[in-house]
C-alpha cells in the first residue's frame, strides 16, 4: 500500500536526484535532513505549503567553526564506536579490496562510480 506522507526523511545519497520526491513525500511540518551536497539549486519553495523543514548535517561543522558544542562531536563518535563494538550498529561494509595500490584504488573507484554499489567499499593494506 505504501505511505502517502512521512514525518522524517534522511537523505544519504544524492540530494539532486531525490529532492522532488522527498518534497512530495514529506508530511506537513515534516523534516528532511541531508548529508550530501547539492549541485543544482534546492527549490525550498516546494516545502512552503507544508511548512516543511530542511537541514544539512556536516560532520565537521562543529570543529571547523569551533562551536560551543564542539565536544559533542567527540562524544557522538565515541558512542558510535561503542555501538559498533557491541553490535548495536552494524557496518555497511560490503566490499573489501587489498592491497592498497593503484589497481585496488581504481577498482574501488569504478565500483562507487557505477551507481550500483550497495554499502561501503574499503581498500586496506593487507
């Protein structure tokens, strides 16, 4: 059956490609958050009638601008590390390549650029 509207959308892949669908799907007073940069203008007017909210989250903003809450980024990363260690969070690693050389880097780059990579690809020394 699907959803007519949702209250929250977290965009992790391609803001430009999904903006119009997200603006349609967001519920009145809903929130859209993105961690990716746009390459075309974001039409915020599409959120006006719904009183929709849009925010960007960039992991390094606090340290770059030395915000008063900068310590919280450390705390968040420490908590995430603990959650990975205890299995509460699970990595999206799906492909591991080695050794760390030009061939492996080219292969990793090709996988990501193919547009079909699910999860994360990592190149390691070993």
